[in-house]
């Protein structure tokens, strides 16, 4: 099947079976490899993208379900004010160790701040519960989201 | 750094950088001990005892440093160049970092394992920076016709105060390149108070790329015309291919090749039998794989079942110690005469590494040459494996090191690399990217081996621990030795601290592949031994920190390791971290709420000393960890505090997940029973405790941090659970019965 996909403010044409997950269209057909493969079962959140502004696991999203949908990936999230603030905060506290899951973390965080601009710690934990960080940088993920939300000043050094 | 390396001959080689500027190569002899300091090195290709450092300074002042070690998230790609840049006395913003390819002849050992990179490189890296600085100073001195002694440097500039002249490094770099290299023994290194970069919190060198989703991981490798590969192997460990029905898979959408491959019969260190499916898209390849009809011979793994292992371990306890490994004093007599005897059995399961990036490797084979892009912690070991399994000489292999989405020891083993090479060799001229599914990754690991301990301790009439014995039941590899990462540590605490002691071992044969997991050996031995010592302390009417401190009493002393491997144990450093954590955690203050308590543990491994206190509460069968206090001594200097803190917090949460997330790999006739992150769970954000870290800075050179913070948190937790509930946790993962 041929599909026209609206990804990162551009239209991409791809040919793929309807049941091919968006993840593999992004990575292998379009070369947008910022979106990561972690589990293939919707358990880890590494493949999180935005579909019409909502966080979605691209490994569980068949390409055939995406007609007319607006898709945003990590490569483009920095073009949005929330995404840019998150990326800046992520660097300020240097959230990451290996960094592999961070694209998915930032995409989930951006969706959270999109609908809840000043989340409580419980709201952060609940929105981020589906994103595994095997290196366990969770303290800093919480801090970075609060910073991006303007709820915490630069912690200068995270304790 | 190990001191014997310093006096051996260090060589410098300089040249003019293409386009002008200084290129400096420093060759530093390494002590043999640094090469064999960990289990990983044993599997790596034999490396020459020389380490090289490359630094160049371009006319525009840009300093380029080649980072030789693999980066798995431990931060080494940032911290080693920090050491060079500080002694070079430039600004961190001037520094660019290139990742080296694998080249043991050139770089010496390139291993991310055993927390060895910091201690091994601490002096050589600084010497390299100091050498480059000395040459720039010398060039400026010649140009200005002044004495080099009158020249100072700061932030990448050279100053002559008397004449008021100054120059940037870039301006003199070309002139420095034609000078003779300095004598290394003449180099003056900075005093710690002069450091401008070391000890500062520096953001990871790849972090700006990571937050933007730039392609830097192994899995992101893309080559023109590349095909995507999956590799189906036997469901049970060591299974052999009998026949492969490939027609249906071959006709699947996008599929280009289906290739049965016969391995070399060594599923541990060679190529496993399997069937490769190559397609234009990984998902298409993985779909087609479901249509394979493969017959396997699984006889080798018959009977290798978790319950059978358990029964055999219990039988081994009844039969008694198979082999005595260490005996101090007369444990038999003193146990018989002890005023009080304490006995308990401990056990822990096989567990998986589950790094976030599933194993993958990209390769192309053409005209007898192989080019590889691999996320590997031990590139040398991969090259050896390919040579052995496929007959491609290492001189004909180019191996590019990519950033890794976590390692935890899994990527010290290179089975994925030999598979990618074999597949590439079968389709010459076509680049292929092999990627494992999460299920492949979970079921084809080199697992942290399970183990069982039968402990006994004797307390004398004065209430002192006088005798300690451990019968360790572990696994045996096909070579008759203890399986990889399954051996006893003969220096396991309290060895050396108690007068009468016996460590013995019995081994169960296994076909399961085992391997090092973050703090190998220690991650399990510490749980068992520190939990049991807590029982001993309670029986003696004291608590574990007091028992530990009583054993460490007296003059500060160094206890040499029994098997000659690894560094000595320093009783003073141990005492200092224990006292520190008692203070930061306000140990004497006990939580007042019912079901809430603190627990303590200490351990020494990978040259690091860590004492930890966990405060946890238990409600029914549910355990919540509220706070963890950590006191650690990894030497005189924390290189990058931001990175160091992240390593410690990650290790703490990793250890807690091993205990609390139900992590356990089970086998039925060699078939792994877990498959993905629903039945092998990792830590998640909502269970993150507060973690408070205190560094104890000692008089020793800095050592690594990837591992030593992990082990104590598990027994600190189990000891807290005991105080909270009265129930001893003697088996991992923790499973409490509802009250």
C-alpha cells in the first residue's frame, strides 16, 4: 500500500503493508532513526512519537491507521516551544547516561507539558511510567521536566 | 593508576597536523595487571602493554582528542578527555572528541568493563595533556626568545608576563610540531587545587546529539543498499540446526535472502547454528521469520531446568563441600567450640542484562575484507571470535565503535558481532544490519549466574565473630572450570578479617551461557554475605555496622587479595565510608512508623569502597524504598561529579530493581521462560527513592564508578526488611507473603 504521511511538517510517501508499525516506517523506510526500538510490545516507551499531539508508541501504531494524522518525532520536537525547553533542561542537568531511551522520554514529557503545563511530581511519574530508563536517570528526568515547566530553577548541581 | 607504570619508558611522537598545527601521540607502557584486571579482559584479544593517546591542536585553537574506549553511558568519552584537557590547560569549549576505531595495536586495551578505565588512564591521560602543553610553551619560548620557565598558560593561551606578550595555542601549534618531544619524566603535572576541568560538572559530549535524536547508536547505522537481518537460533541453549524449511519465508514481502548457517558448535564463544532472514526492512524480516519451519536438535539442554538446579544445589549441600578453596586457621575446631553458632542458606537467581538497545551489528564483506559497526564493550574479543569462527584475519577487519544503548556487561560478549559477520560473508558486497528483537535479547543473554550459599558462623565467649564458613554452590562451564562470572571471590568479606575461615565450592554443570553483569560476582556475593553477617550481628547482640567496624579495628592496614588478583583491601578506607554513612543517615535514629526501618551494608569491589543505608517500609507484601544514603570512596578525586553522581544513582536503582522488580530468568530444558519487559521488569520512575551521596576523598588515585556502588544496596534493603518485619530475606528476588 502507498501512504502519504504528515511527519514533522512534511509529507512523506511510503509504500508499506498496512500493518507495518510506524516505528519501522520511520527508521527503515524514511531514515528517521531518532525514534528508538526497545521492546516492540509497547512496554518500554523508547519508540514514543506524537500523533496529533498525543504521545503514542510507534511500535504499536500500524501505518494504515495514520491517514491524515500529524506525526511529530524527536527530530522535530525542538521546533516546538515545549520541546525546545525540554531539550534545554535535559542538557542543563545532563539527564542521560547511555541516552538510548531519552528520545522517548522527551516525547512523553512534551506530551505531558502540552496538556499539563505545571505537573505535580505524581503527574510526572504517572505520565512517564511507561518509559523505561535502564540506566535509571529518573531523578534527573523528574528535575528536567520541572525545570522545563518553569517550576524549578536551574539546580546548578543536582543532588 | 597503578604506580609501576609510571617509571617505565613513555614515548612521545609529534608531527605536523595536516593543514597546520600540532599532532601529538603519546605511547605509555601499561602494567600487565591493568590488562588482566577483570573478567572481560580474559575474553579480549591479547593487547600489547602500550596505550596511546592522540591529541592535536589546530591553528584555530581547536583541540581534538581521540577517545579510545567504548562508551556505554558510563561517561568515559567525556571524562578521559577531561583529564587531557585539564593538563593541557585549555578551555573545555575548545575540545572536540573523535571516537577511535578498534585497534589494540595502537590504543592498547579498549574495554568498557570492570570499572578499569579511570584507574588505568588517570596518569597517562594527564601526561599526554602535560606533554602537549610543554611543547606549546617551548615553541612560544623559542619564538619570543625567553626562558620557558617564565611562561605561564591559562585557558588555551600562553603568557609571558615580563614582556606582556601572549599567544593562543593555535598560533604556536605548528611551530611546536617540529620540536623534539619532551622527556616525560620532566613533565610537571598539576596539583589537584590547580585543576580547572577535572572536578567540574561537565555535560556528556554526546548529550546535545542525544536530545535531538541524532544517529549515534549502533542501531542507527545505515549504509547504501543495506539489508536488514534477523537471525533465528535454537530455542534452547546449545541447540543444533537439523533442517530448515525456508520457502515460505523466502516468498514473504520484502525478503531478499534466507540463509541457513551452520555454526562451529561453540554457542558460547563462536557462531551458533541459525537461519538468517534478510529483507528491505527489519520488521518485514522479522515477520518472515515467523514463517520459517526449522527443526532443532535440543538434546544438549535436556534437564537444564530451574527446579532441577535447585534440587541439585540442595543435594550438594547435603553431600558437603566439593572443593575447599580457602582455609584460614582451624575453622572446624573453632566452629565446634563456638559459644554460639549461626547457620543460614542464601540463594539468588539467574538474571538478564536487558540493555535498552537490543543487540545489533552492521557489517559488509567484500574482497576478503570485513567492515563492521558494532556497539561492543570489548572490541578485541569480537575480532578474535570472528577470526576463530569465520577465518577472517583481524588484519582484514575494520571495526568501528558506536555509542551503546547500555551495556551492563552484556556487550562484553560479542555473539551478535560474529553473527553479523557470518551473514555479511554470505552476501558479499551487500551491507547488512543484524538486529535482535527484545525477545531474542532476553533469551540469548549471557546471564548473571544463579548461586546458593550455605553459611555458618561462630561467636566466641566474648561475643566476637571468630569463625566463618561458606559452602558456595555454583555452575560449571564445559571446560570444567567455574562458569564465566560464577566463581567464588576468595577475598570476599569477612575473609582476612576473621581468624578462622573456610570457603568451599561445589559446581553444577550447565549449558546456560553466563557472563559478567555490572559488579560481576559482587552483585550476588554481597547480598548473601552481608545479609548473613547482619544475622550474625543480631545474634551477637549488636548491629552490622558495629560488627564491621569491630573487625576493622586497629591500625589501618592493607590486606592483599588471596588469589593475587585485584587491589588490596584497605581497612582505613572501609572504616571511613562506614562511619560516614552512619553519620549522614543518622543511623541511631530509627524510623518511628510501624513497618518502616533502616538497613545497612558495606562492600569493596572494583577498587571502590561503598557503605549504604536503605530506609524502607513494608505494607503487607509491598515494599517501598524511601531513601538511600551512600558513602563512597573512589579515591582522591571525582573526575566529573555530574557523571559520577549519575553512575551511583543508576547503580542504586538497578540493585533495588534486582531485588524488588521480580527479576529472575528461569529455564525448562534450556529454554528461557521470560521474553520481554512484562515478565522481566526493570525499574520505573514511580519507584525512584531519594538518594543522598557523600564522597569520602582518600589519599589514593581515582578509580572507576560503573560498578562498586551497586552491591551493598541489595543487602541494605534486605536487612531493612528484616528490622521492619522480622522476616529474613534469604532469596532473591524478594517475595514477601502478605501478612
